[in-house]
C-alpha cells in the first residue's frame, strides 16, 4: 500500500517538474515575443523618423538657396522687384545715380501721355530730324501721338523724341523758331514729374537721353569739352517709374514686347521698325522693355514680364556694356523664374 503510494507520489513529482519546465519555456517564449513586438516597431519608427528628418533638412536647405547667388554680372546697378508684393528679389547699387541713356524715354512717354490724348496729331519738322540717329521719319509727316510714341519706344528714335517734346512743350502749338524753348519746357515737366513721383535720384537734361557736350574752361584757361548724360536716375527709380507707367498706360508700352512693328503714319506711310531689345523673344511673358546705350552710360535695359498669371516682375540693369546688358538681363530673368 505504502509502496503504491510512494510510486504515485514519485510520478506526481516528475509530472510537476515537467510542467514547471514546460511552463517556464512557454513563459520565456511569451516574454521573447513581447520583447520582439516592442523592439521591431521601435526600429521601424526610428527609420521613419530619420527619413522625415532628412526630408525636412532637404526642404530647409532648398529654402535657403538663393538663385541670384553666384551670378556674374557686368552691370554697375541692378534691381529686381516683385510688383504684386513689393518685395525686392535682388539689388545691387540700387540707389546709385547713373546715366540712363534712352531709358530716359520712359519718362518722355509718361509726360506726353499725361498731357495729351494719343489721338492728337504731331507733325515732324526739319529740326526734329537733326537729332542723332535716323529712324526713317520725314519732314512734314503727320503722326498720331500714340503712333509716334510707338516709334520712339520700339526703335528708340531720337527724332520721334524731339518731335514729341517740341509738340507737348509748346502745348500742342509747336513753332519751329521756338523749338528749343518748347523742348526746354518739356524737360522741366519731366523733372517735375520725377519730383511728383518721389524719384529722388532722377534728373533730366533732354528728352532723349543722348549725351550732351558743351565747352568747359579749365583753371589753365584751356577750353575742353565736358560731357554729361541726357538723363540720370537709379535702378530703383527706373523700376518704380516703369511700373507706374505700365499701370497707368499699359497700352502705350505694349509695342515694346514685340520683335518688330509695322507702324503707319497719318499720311499712310508705313514704317517697319525692329525692337532695339535683342532678347525680346527670349523672355517668356514679356510685357514691356526699354533699352539705352551711350558712351557715358554704357548698356542699360529695363523689362517687365509675367513670371506667372498675375505675377509681374520688373528688372532693371544699368551701367553694363552694349552686349552685357542683354546677357545680364537673361541671367536675372532666369534666376527670377527659379
């Protein structure tokens, strides 16, 4: 009886020991599974977080890259303005007073349009044709003011500028014998307009921007020739003026966005005129442009273009070279679009 009980006790103890072993392994397996279930998501989460951080770093780096950095420009002064927000995208010597050359004709256009309707008739005189350059105008030829402004702007015609200044400066009644007085009056109006618009660096000596020469007596009593530009201003001034002209009289400067134009005078004489802006076809969304070049000023160029719908940009380059103004402008436009 005792022997039987002892055997049963021995069997029970062995079974209990086996259960302990099996139970411990199961617990260990469960514990290991639990540890893995915590470890694996943590590693995956770390990987996701690392990727997110890297993406944020790339975005942050992209934001601080300035597309204007490293640009090699010939121009002495540059100004790039976003008209929608008034933000200055890039500037170099923006307030430096420099000769404008034919960029002066932007102000000539502004004053003429402020004073007269584009439908009044302007007659070309022999005196008008004495200016440097020949744009194919004829003495006695009659023009609508709007059309002769087109000639002046797209071909940078000095003859046209003379005719416009003589007409407007004489209040619409030009007299060839008093042409100089009329043009002097017109230049006075240009300077008044600059003051009105608070363009502090702008100053004009003629309506075309041509360099002017006059005798100058030195301390040695030797007479020499002193030269100065026909108009002066800063790159910022030009940008503000061009933008104001475009806002007020957009149809007047629309011609300057074309490679060439066929313009017919009131006497039915057709004139085929190329744009002096050689890169007019290389600027997508071009709205307006005006060139300028003289020995004193070097190469100047101002443009307005749409970077996108309702996103106009004005860019001004002053004091470059004849070809450099176009290269500089192309680089600036491309950087702006980035």
